[in-house]
């Protein structure tokens, strides 16, 4: 694994009209997965949206491969970073494959026609997320689990170096959660992607991440490798769960 | 059997087949519009006129000075109207948007009527370019109002109600002006304010060709960002689309195209919603590269057909074009609304 930091947030302050969370620092190297956890409404999405450039920064910097993100043109940035949002993608009469093809946008010419190289990238992405069975189905008519995989394929064929995912597994059943995270893990390793994702499933977050940032009450509550974070004590304090309830719901089942 | 064929045909073939059908229909209706009318002109006579062998006859002047410009106007302005509607639908991510229901056409109608009366009473003539500029200003004003409202209410149904109200206010003001400014030069203002392709001259055709061409080519050049924008604003901007600039261009082009229509033909209802809906249903795609040219042809076909009906069914009395387009267009709009409820129910 290379030591190069692909995306770095330094003293980042995020928020809508006023700063909501300040002093956020993290680094993600190529091939690593960083997870953001925290209670509902703590601001995980706000952090992700700011890193992705949808919201104005209230302070600090985001570096993408040693370049400040503000210095990149929209097209350059699109080639480096792709996102998978909780916001539903509109897909009026589009097949799944057409949705994936939109990921080639930054690479195509003025009329957006796909060349051989673009088609190869789309085929590869379709193969990687195992969606070839339903690639010609209407995107509006497939299940949530399949939909997330199509969006992942779209994000991959954008050939980014950084992948940002906002609660990608929230509406999936357990089987699709595992399937999705397996694909993501494989991708991060094979394509040497730097992945940042937010999630609510602590058990999965622990297993998939290389580093975890916890957010609570407008501040970074704590951060570190999963082994340090996912202890009963930290989890209870982060989510305000009484110890005995934690023991009742977590420990008996799988520890 | 036919339905089965249509549903299983692969997309490129389907697209090619329907483009061929659209082109054929365009050509057929164009010719029909030239030959059908209250003055009986035989096929052979018309043929000679177009070969330039019988200039100066009555038939020649009817064909070249009345029917030809009128047919071209129906083709071009119909196409412009359909594209204008398509652009607004793209902007609002909603198939129920269109220049007529959002009050854009009526806003343009009001400013054109005002300018016509002011300029005609002092100069006795008014150039097409001035009319288009006036219509453009009116379109932008009423569209600006609708956009201001859209900041407050997100629901498209409320926006349409608001647009219809703006339309009524502008129409009332126009009627008021037309009624009280009744002198001989502006007698045909009354016909125009109800919508008609009649009275188009070859000079008008030159100007409208230039404007419609500009607007249509401009729209076609935006096919790529429009394709990304249909995913929604956030996904589009992640793909590198300058969303603010695109939204502005969508509004400007849509305003320009519908302004051109209103300046020459007055308000024409429902084409802007009905045609893109029919085209999307027939081509079963949302690809802008397909939809933009198809909408243009579809609009031309729709308006040529409606105009032929308007001038022949009760000949020699002419119906206003909006009467006919509403009869065919409004049911399609209702179908579009029901289809949207049943389809992807999310906003």
C-alpha cells in the first residue's frame, strides 16, 4: 500500500449558514476505506457534501492528491472524485446501463458519444458490480439493492481516485449490504481507491474500515483505527446508549 | 402483434424507424398543406408554379405568398414550441412544464401587443425583430415571476396554477388593450392575440428561420450536459456540469424559442407539453440526442396538422390554432399527468 495521501482534510469547518462542525482532520490513502459514524443529524452528510464540493467550506482545506480542491476545474475534479448520494437519482426512461454510461461524462467529447475506451470502462464496471443480468432493465424498476450497485458501477466507470458514499447501505437487506460492501472492499484494493463513506451499521463499519471518524454534537468525538473505536465504552458514549442495553442487544448476539 | 414488435425492438433500430416515420410525415404534411385549401389548385398547376413556369398567376401568388410561408411557419414555430417545452421540462425535471401553462406565452403576448400598438400608432409598421425582442422581454418577465415563486413552493402543481394565473392576468390585460386601441391598423391584432399562423409573409419567414435555427442548434449543442442534468443537479455537478450556467442557458433558449412563436403566431397552447410527451413515449428514451431533433420534427408535424384542420374543417371560416391544438394536446397532457403518477412517483 502506498503512503501517498490521496485525500486530506485539514482543519475543515463545515455547515450550512453557520459552521456546524469544526476542526475536522483526516487523511485517506489509496486503497483505504474511511468510515464516518455518529448519531442521526450529527452532520455526517454535511461533512461528505463539503468534501465533495456541494457545500461551501467554512474554513480549512481539502487536498486531493496535494492539490487544493478549489484549484481543480469541474472536469478535472470529476475525473478524480465520484459520489454516491442518498438523494435519489432521477432516471426518466433510462436503462441501468445508460445510468452507468453517464459516468463517462468527463471523458467524452462535445456530444457525449461513447468511444471504444468508454465502452470498455462501462463493461468492466458492469462486470465488477455483477449487474450484467439486469443492465438493460429500466433503472426505475429494479430493487434498492440492485440500484445501489448500478450507482456504484456509474461511480467506478468515472475512473475516480476518490469515492464518496453517503450511507450507501442504509436501505438494503442484510444480503445486499454484505454484497455491496464486499464489492466496495475489493474495489478499494484493486483500483487503489481512497474511499470515504458514512454508515449506521457499526458491525459492518468495524469490519470494512481502515480508519473511523466519529461525529457528535458538532465536533469530532474521536477518531482512530476501528480496533480503538468499536469498543463498548466508546460506542455507548457516542450514541448515548445505556451500558446494560448495549450488553443486551450487542454482546449476546455476536461477541 | 404490432405492439409486441414495438416493445421488443432494440433501441437504435426503433429510433431509426421512428425518425424515418417522422421525416415522412413532415414531408407529407408539408405538401398537403400546400395543396389543400379553399382555392382549388390542381396538382399539375401547383407543380408548374414550383418549377417557376407559371409566375404571376393567381395560383402562383396563393401558393407562394400565402400557403408556402404559412406552412413553413407552422413547421418551424411548431418545432420551436416543442423544443421550448422540452427545455422547460428539463429545467423543472417535470413533464408538465411548458411555455403556455407557465404563463410564458401570455407574458410575451402582452408585451408584443403593447409594443405593436405603441409602434404602429406612431410609425405605421413594425419590424419582426422588434416583435421578437418584445416577446422575449415578456417571456422573461413572466418566467422570472414563475421562478421567483418556485423558490417558495417546490410543488409543480402549485407552480402550474401560478403560471395559469399569470397567463390569465396577461391575457386580460392584452384583451383590454386590444379592445380600446381599435383602429384600422391593428384590426388583425385581434386574430393574432388568439393565435394563428395566417398572415405570415416571406419576410417573416426569413427572420423566424434565423431565430429558430439559432435556438434549435443552441439546444442541440447542450445535448451532453442536458443528458447529465436529467440525473438531478447533484449528480450532474459531480460529473463536471456547470449547473448554474446550464440552468440559465435552458431558460434563455426556451424563452427565445417561445418568444419567436408568440411574436409571429400569438399564443399557441399545449404543443410544448404534448409533443415532448408523445415523442418520449414513442421513442421510449430520454436521450437528448434523440429527443431534441425528434421534438422539433414532432412539433412541426403537430402544428402543420392542426393548422390544416384549423383552416379547412369549417372553411372559409378559420378556427384559431389554439382551438385545435387544445383539442388534441390537452388530453395528451392529462395522459402525461396520469402516467407520471403511475410511473416514478417521486418528485
